[in-house]
C-alpha cells in the first residue's frame, strides 16, 4: 500500500519558482509518468518526492503521513537514476547488497533477495562484475535491481532509459512495464519522451514551467487534450495548428474560417457555448486524422464520418514503407503535415483533396491558457484498417 | 575634422593589427620551408629526435651528468674537488656509512650523524606524512562542502604553497624565536617564554607543523579534485540506500578517492624524505642534531664542514636515491593495483 499525495507543492530557488503549487494524487499500484519538455520541473518534482530536494512550501504525503521533514533514507522509496549511479568500485552483488547492509539485513536474507532480483532481471551471471564491465542495458538492470531488493513502497525512475540506444530503449520499456505488473508497486517515472509516457503509464502528468497542464490516462490526453500545449506535446508527429476565427456556431459544432483569404473553413464537433462569431481561435488537427480519399495505396481512403474536404499542395513526401508523411500546404500557404499508413501515391507538386473528420478537429482558444473547447462526441481515434491488395 | 580625429585611433589599431598579423604569418611561415626540407631528408622518426634534442641536452647536462658524477664521487676518496685528483677507493665510503656495532644505537656507528639523520628522517616522515594526508583530507572534505566563503578558504589554504619554502621558514622563525611573535602573545597573556626552537621536542614539533602548514594546500587541492570527480548521483544513491554519513565516507568516498590518496601519499612521502630547505632555515638542523635530516647531513658533509667530504656525501645521497626509488616503485605498484582492482 503506497498512496502519494502532493498538496500545493512549491519549489523555489533564488532565481524563481521551479515548481508552482502542484496538486496531485497517485494511487496505490499506479504507474504514473511525469512528462514535459526540458526544464519543466519534472525531475525536480521527483527529487522532492524522493527527499533529495527540500520542499519550499506545500505537503508531500505518503500513506497519510506528511514526509516533508523526513529524510530521503527514511521515506521507504527507491530511485533509479538517469546515470544509473552505480557504485563503480563495487561488484554488481555489492551494489545490490549495499542498501540492505545499511539496514543491517542478515547476510543470508541479502543473498536470497539478490538471487531473486538477479534472476528476475536476468543479471544473475553478472554478479561478480564491476559496473565498468557492463553494457548500458545491463547497468540499467543493476540499477533497477538495487531498487527492487530494498522492497520500497514507491519506485522512482528519473529518465532511466535516456542513455540507452533506441532498440534497447524499446526493450527496457517493455521490461519495466512487465516489472510493474509483476511487482505491483506504485511507480513514478520521469521522461521527456512522450512515446515512453504513452506506452508505459496508467496515468500521465504533463508538466510545463512547474505547473501541471493535465493529468489523465494516455488516450485521454491524446483524444481530449485540455489545452494547446498538451495537444502539441502528446502525439507524434505534432498536431497541426491553424489559426482562424469562428465563423458560425450551431448544434453541429463550430465553423472556423482559417486566416488568409484563400484558406478554407473547418468544421469541428466541439461545444461553442460561450464563444462568439469572429473570436480568434486555433484549429488543431492531428496528422494521422487527415484522410486522402483518392490514395488507394495508403488504405485510408475516406473519412468515416465525412467532414471537411480541403485541397493540399504536396511539397515534400517521406515514404517509410509502413507509413508515409506528406508535407503540404493549404490553398493560402499554411503548412500541414499528413501521416498516412502504408505507402502513398502522392507526388511532390500534386494537388490533392483530403478529408478531415469534424469529430477529429480540436479548437483552442487563443487566450486563457489556450484551453480546448469541449468535444461534442467521441473523437475518431483510429484510422480505418488499411486495405490489402487482392 | 571630427571624423578625421575620431578615426585615427582606428587607423593606428588597424596598422598594429595588420603588423601583428604579418609578423605572425611570417613567424609561422619562416620555418615552413626548412621544416619541410628536414622532414624530407630525415624522415618522420628522426625529425622527432630533432625536436627532443634541445631538451635532452639540458636534461643530460643538469640531471644525468650530475648523477654520473655523483656515482664517481661516491667511489673516490680524498678532499679534492677536481675528479682527476680523487683516488679510487671502491665501496669504502659506503662501508664507512654502514659501519655500525648496533644499528639501533647510532652512537655505536662510525658515522653517527648519518644514522642520527636517518632516524630523524624516519621519525619525521612517519609522523609528517600521516598528518599531512590526514589534514589534507579533512581540509578537502570541509572545502568540498557548501560552506560560506568556500572560494576564499580554498585560496587561503593554497596560498602557502605559492610561497618559497625559505620565505615560509623565515616567517615562522620570526614567529617562533625567543623574542618572536608567539612568545610576545604568551607573555602579554601572563605566560612565560618558551624556547620553541631551542628545545629538541618543540623544534621537532614545529618542523613538522611548518612543513605540513606550508605543503598541505597542494595535497588538499589534489584530494579536492578527486572529491569533485565523484558524481553527485552516487552520493544520492547512497542516501536513498540509507547509508549513514560515516558509512558513506568509508564505503563510497574513501574507495573512490583512493587513486588520489595514493598520489598524495606518494608525493608527500617522497617530499618528506627530501625535506631540507624549511628545516635548514627554521632550525638549522638543531638544536644539536635534533632536526638534522638526511639531505641536511649530505649538505653538511659535502659542503658545510671545514673538511668537505664529497665522497661520503655522494655515497649518502646514493643511499637516499635508493630509498626514494624503492618508495616510488612501491607507490606505483600500489596505485596500479588499486586502479586495476
């Protein structure tokens, strides 16, 4: 049982506030990912939870006990560092044993726990080696093992995979998720990689400039971003943002005339209550929600619910085999990225008609934190199944 | 008019810059042709020797040649300085140095002062080196913490290293003389004068104190660099692993600092064995021979006494060289095994 609560947590330095009144509840056994751009305060927040950084104001509560004044060693947490932070002069076994020796655990118990953890992490053949003789992935496993043997209430991971190569990162990502299912502990994981966040988390906390922008399940953040920052941060490639003004509001949604004489009008299935015609907004369209009706090769030939049809001039294409990217411009010159499954037949210089389903369009205010207008119905999340040639 | 006036410094600057550029260009290009020629004629291997030769000549003249001459003097006798006037006597000088009924009682030795100097040196080295390493370590640990005025204190501790050993000894002599600063302070507080440099125990104490004070900053710097090279993450991991400050020091800091500690130990040991100038100025080896160390014995025997026994001094200096060689090898071996292990 390990429940964590943050109540109006602030971290101030002479140069300014790094964490600005964060409120957050993390339930027992939850895998929570703190994600955000560099300097957003995610690592600082993790270090405050660990006890390695003091709290300027507010409360950190673990299992109904305020731990603000409890030193890191006494909080019952374990941390996996970005740099692994293994003790370079000790063998893997000694690295794993150090924490247990500090609390005077009997030798046979230490040996048993290390054997179990080493087996789980497949490092049992490395116990006599020193960290310098290990690969990046093996070092990371040892760092995780060091945390496991201490049986902490909460695991803290500070960008643990950022020093690994892409292939190993994918592998370790799956292993950490599996570990979470196996151990069932509460885990807090910091990353700037939204793919890690989306694939591993039960709950994602998006941070910007020391504030929480949104908390939610990965697909909630993808489907219903509360503001333009979250919409832009979650999803790859990034959402297309097109500025415009509201031209009409009715029960079907909100129509936005994109800025520029030749630019089209886009209908979005969002609630326009409280908004007025002529108000400046930004339309958000995910690259993967744009459909190319004439392009048989991609399989995504028509938007399921119809919606907006606009013309795009293809300026550049990237064919990756299993997927394609079109870098195109609207009639007025606004740039749009399209992400298509499969291989596209579109060529540079082509003018193509594309469909953008109204339920997939987002509208963000240009003031008040660039908040999103509420969606009227469930968005179309998945593209249509690619057709295969018979 | 104004424009002209304003532009002349720029013109001067442009001329100076241009001239400097031309000189630099010339300097870099003058050797180019002869170097290319030399490279072509001599080839890659030999041209390396061309660059090494000036330094090798200096090294040969002022280091290698004196070593050879020292060997020659050690195996020749008489009081003449001119080599051709010195008769060959083989190992007689060494036999004289090592002629002893009981090595643990230097009064039974033929060259009792040599053995007194050996014992003094051994005593001095064993105490001074331990204290040097200990105080350097403590100071480095303190200066590595976030204390107020850290930069100032780091400079202050290093400052004595910048002073000439003779200056250091003179300053302390001024403090420790019978009518020196320290006694003046003691007297002003109602105490009695202490003969700091005339009492054998006190003079030995002050020799150790002054040398530690003067050299500690250098070793502190080496240890401080070592401490700063230990990643902060490792300490944070130890903190999360519930290691107490003492256990963190013993199990993390000390082992990770060991390569630097070995360097400090080796350097301090070698320097302690060679100690001469501070002691020579501070106590002159006295009172009596209470602070006469090996190097001073060599100096006294070879140059300071009326009969200058160069041969004996050269033999003693070879003994010192052997001691230093053994110490250096031992330390190198220790440091290698620590690094490898």
